[in-house]
């Protein structure tokens, strides 16, 4: 028996620009049937107006498979097609072409309040969503107190959700999606709505769901969250999947693509590498050798060699400078040995400079100033605070004890 639970083949979705697609969820059908029984038998109205619309492909010929128990991250720029993909998988919208096959009970959280009817109370929405997922009343009752406690909405559980704040809706929606034991969980970029403590709770719960062998598809712009939770990543780009594979590899390629393109080489710098590792650091605490390949037309006398590592905002994180270099003309390798490089996972810029003072020069002349390409990739397990705002720039492990009792790190190390 196959363990593939999601299979998409040539999945495509085309929209007409300027037209909003109407979604009719099962909860709407049930609510309408209760409030006006005859309304559901009326034929749907058709849109009128000018039919000369231009079109855009939100997804085009997307093919992939997801196995049971996988935690798959979906990354990409805004408008790439990530949310459209989840909407098709969750049956919120139909594809224009191709097909998607999903095997298993699915829970989804695509936007704030997804799956809720605003006129129903929090309690009623919990039971309605459970019924839609195919759960019995007894099963929902068994999970109900846990859901409410997780969402921290005990005082308002019998209030219509239209009166909930955005944060309250998010908490309850996530609690329902994660606690009603779906076999497949689809999560769009919603965790950024809540506060830090809520985000930590959600990430912990998603980790528990993953450990239970359930399948998760997780859309996020937070690479720190993607690296902590996901073992595989789809990079969605311009309506298609540009890359898929191990989290560190694909996330690093995506982050590198966000940097401004630069010249592949400078006047004398030809390229660089981490000796034996390409351009990727996979362990922060092993000795590294950054090897720079240069080609000199003239020898460097009493030269200065500088190296700086910068983050995505251009902030210098660390730099080194070396004087009195004597380098012959021609092809040379310059090796910078670093005992540790405890940077957080991500993509960094290396800036290199070479000055030649010569025998008769006091200040020296610039031979080359080079932004190294490709960028430096740090693909290690995050060891610091799980929230981006508090993680800092260094990736150094630490242990905590209270009265001699070890306390588990929230970062997962």
C-alpha cells in the first residue's frame, strides 16, 4: 500500500484579472439551509458584464507528491502561488487544469478565521468544524476543553466569533485545526498574526502533530520556522515549483535569490569556496578555511587583505584585516582559516578587499573590492531562541538548569 497522501499532476489555476472568485464552503451551505431552506434549491446566478478580461496563471503545471508523516515547507515571494496551491488542496477552489489527489482527513488554516461562520459562537464553530472533518460528537467533546484552553478564549466561547478580535479568531482557528486530529494539516502564513507566546505554542503544537506521524504543509516567510519544522521544502516561483528538496538546501537557495545580483568576479578575485564544502557551512563549530582564488597582473607588495561578513541588511557582523602581504603575480589562493563561525542559519555576503602599498606608496592603492559570489550559506540547526525577534545573529548552544534539573531548550537542541 502506497504511503503517498497528496499527489498533484499538472495542477494549474487561472484567474481573470479584476474578478473576485466566490467561495461557497460547506459551512455556508449548512447555515443557509437552516436559515432559508428553499434558498439552496435556487439556481446560482451568473456574473454579468464585460467578458473581455485578461487572465493570469496563479499556478501552472505543478506536479509533486507528499508522503505520510512528512512536514513540507512551502516558500516563495508574495504572489508566487503558495496560497492558491493550498486552496486547491483544501477544496476551497477548483483547479483550471490538472488534478490533486488527497488521501486522509484534512484540517486547514488558510487565513484568519478560516472555517468559521461569523454568526455562530465559538462553541458552535468548534462542533461544526469537527463535523465537517468527519468527527463524531463524542470525539469533539473529548477534545473541546483542550481546544478552548489552548486558544485562551474560555470567557468568550459562547460569543459569536464576529465579535472576536483578530488574535482571538486566529488562536481558536489554529486550535481547532490542530487538535481535531486531522491526518493532513495545511497551514498558511497565519502565525505572524499572534503574539510571540502564541507563536511559540503553535510551533510546539505543530511539532507534536508531526511527531504523531501526521502530514503538514506549512506556508511561511519565516525561514527560521521553516528550518525548525520542515524536512523538505517546495520553492514556489512564478506559478510553478522552482525547486524542491532538503530544507537547508532549498531555503538557502531561495534566500540567496533575494539578494541583488552582482558581478561574478572582480578585477583580480576569480571566485571563492569553503575548502571541501562549496559555499555552505553545515557545522558552526568546526574549523573552516575560506579559500579565495585571485589572478594578479602585478605582484602585491606590503599589501592589505580585508574580509567582512555582512547580513541581509548590510550590517557588518565580523571582519578581519591582514597587512604586509607579499603576493606574486599570476594565479594564487588566499586561505582564511576560521576556528568557528557561529552564525545563525541564513545567507550572508562576503566582502573582500585587496590593497597594494608597493615600495613607494604610503597609503596604498585599491587593487579590488569584491562582493563574493555565490553568497555564503549557513545551513545549520537553529540553536537559539525560536522567535526571529529574539534570536540575535549568533548561533551558540546553551544549557539551562534550575535547582540542578536540566530545562529543555525551546529551540529544539
